[in-house]
C-alpha cells in the first residue's frame, strides 16, 4: 500500500538552493551500503556543488513532505533512453512507495521525451535492490566491473517502456 499520500513528487526547481540538504539526504539514504559494497559508493564523492552541477546536466525529481526533502532521483537523457541514478529515500520513509513514485516520475519523463527505456546500475552486493527493481519491471542486461576490479561490481538493469 502506498502510504506516501502527503508527499509530493516535484521537479527540481531552477531556483533550488538547498544543495546541502539534498547531499545530506543522499548520504543518509546510502549509509547502509558502507562496509557492504566494494568499491565504496560514489555518494561519498559528492559535494553540494557537484550535486548542483549534476542537476544542470540531468533532470531531478524530489519527494517533499511539508517542505522537507525526503527523496530524490536524477535522470540523465541519452540518445534512446534515460539513465536513472542517485535514487534516495530518507531512511525513516523507506518502504512507503516513495522510491516507486520517484521512479514513475522518471519513466513518465522518458515517455514524454519519446524514449523507449530507462536504465540504472545497482551494486552486486545489494540483492534487495535487485529484487525491488525487478518488481518495478527492470531486467538485468549486463554485469560490469569498476576500474581496477577483476570481478563484476555492478549490475545494469533496464526497463523497456510501453
């Protein structure tokens, strides 16, 4: 059941200036990966400035409750699809359908722009994420390794849009 009724999904506004809040949300949402995934999450490399730059190149959606940012997702437009990344939901709000609603916003954007799919990557170790994305209609298409690794570290998943 979607319990996130009081939460709005909004396009990141051009005059958005709460980069520190957004960075803090991403770090809290990704903290459970610390010591679980190897190499460590790229979320550790983000700064408020780099997120602002990312938002200039990509479309971002926020989940907001009473002015508080409780989720986000970024979507990078490519030739035939969108690459979706940095899906983050405040830990205390997880399991309420917010991530699903954010992903739906990215899918709707892709359809509006005439794209036939959305794609993402998730880490090998995060099996619960694999299952969650599969429930949303994503299918594994590839396994890749980060530079310097001789084993797969990421799974690419793709959802074909109807």
